[in-house]
C-alpha cells in the first residue's frame, strides 16, 4: 500500500488514542428504539436506496432511531467508525482492506453492499457524440484522490483501453473531493471525473457535457458497502440484522418504482437540488444498473476489488474474504 495505506494509518492512530472516548449511541432513545449512528462517506443521490429507507420510515419500522452523519471522505468515515463515534460506516470497501492491513485489531467488517457500479461520469468541455477513451491521450483530466475508488476505477478503465495513466495523459489529483466541478467551471482541465449532482450541474450551466459513464465502462464493481467494527457486530447482531432488513426494503423500492417516484421520496434529503434534476440523476443511475437487487457482498466481487487495488499499486498482499465480509445478515434479508 502507498498513499492510501498511510492515510488510513492516521485513522488507526487516532482510533488507538480515542477508543472509548467517543462511543456512539447506546441503549434506547426516548422513542424506545435503538439509536444507531451511521456515518456516510458523502451525501449523494448515488445512494438513493439508503435515503428511500430513511424517508419511507423503514429504519423506524425495524426499531432503529437512525442518526445520519456525512464524513466527507473515507478516511474521516473510517476514523469515526474506529473511534466509536459511529456505529456503522458507509464507504468504499477498500478502506476496510487498508485498515485490516495496517493491523487494526477491532477492524471493520463489511456486511451489506449497496452499489455495484461506479457512480461517476466523465465530463468534457464540448459535447462528444462518439467518445472513446483514447481521446484522453495528451489531455488534462481532473481526477480523484490516490487510493480512492473513483480514481482507481478511472485508472482501471484507462488500462483496459490500453492507456497508461502515468504517461499518456495528465491526471490532476490535487483538488479536494467536491471541488473539481468548480475548478472545471473555472477553466482547469480538459475533462473532469464527476459525481452527481455535479455532472448534471455542469451540463445545466453549459460548462460541461457528460460523455462517458465510468459505471458502464468499468463493469460491475463493489463500489460502496456498509461496515461495522467486528466487536459491534458480535455484540449487536440483532441491530445489524434489523438495519440490513431496512436497507433491503429500500433496495426493493428502487427496483419496483420509477425514477420520478424515487426522486419524490428522496427529495427531502436534497433540498438544494430541484426535483427534476433529482429525477434526471436517479434515471441515469438506474439506467446503468447501479443498485443491486440484494445486499450480498460476494467473494467474486471482493476478488475484483482486490484486483483493482493491486493494479493501482495500493495492495501488496491479499486479505481473507472471510475476515472482512459477513454475508449472513444480507442473506437473511434477501428477497
């Protein structure tokens, strides 16, 4: 492991110093439900099934009083989880591999996979009807953090198309997550790798045009999953099971409803975004088969994730699937 490993090492050091100091919700809330603090890596329409479960009251139905916190980065979400500030973390599963490799004793275990496609898009300054990835050769692209799934999937696609990420183009990784769209609007880069709603926002303003879906071109990838510390799962199996059932209800909803219906349900989570834009984004994600029908994180998916990490130079040895993935809760909740 390189940069990503050292990034998560910082989280481990903080966790070691603070364990027991910031324990997340325990006992019962005034409502009589079990309080659960969920820390999400980012707040994005990409995670629509989770917001459906919140807005439709599925967590409450399962006896959970959910508090949602946005970590704004996998390193911050993992730190919150390891220090006990969060009960459950939602982020790219590569973070659980990094912390395991760094020697965390009470490491994070994945128990439910939400997305099976990358959620970002390639934005160009001009519309391109027949885009091919070799059009990036010799160009500057605003990319993502080294060791993070957005950047690694981007590089994975480039290599699949015979392009060397290190020498055939310039990838700017210096811009903070969430700030690349503003930088692109300001004139930086020829292309930018963007999550929603930034990709659609750039199109709406006429500052950019979506020319490719990384989710479609990378294939099925275990992009984001829910995890909890090994000790939390052992001590609270009924809570994790109830949490997973609520998520599955959200997954079932997005499989059986239109983008317009889904957008209307999750709109309170995105008050700064108009309903038509939410519907457009949901439709874009639904069209590329972003969400699984169940939450089972298979060994095949885990192996693919490790392949991507190895190709990116972020993994120097395989880790046991059995240690880092527990499918029992998702299997019980599966339709």
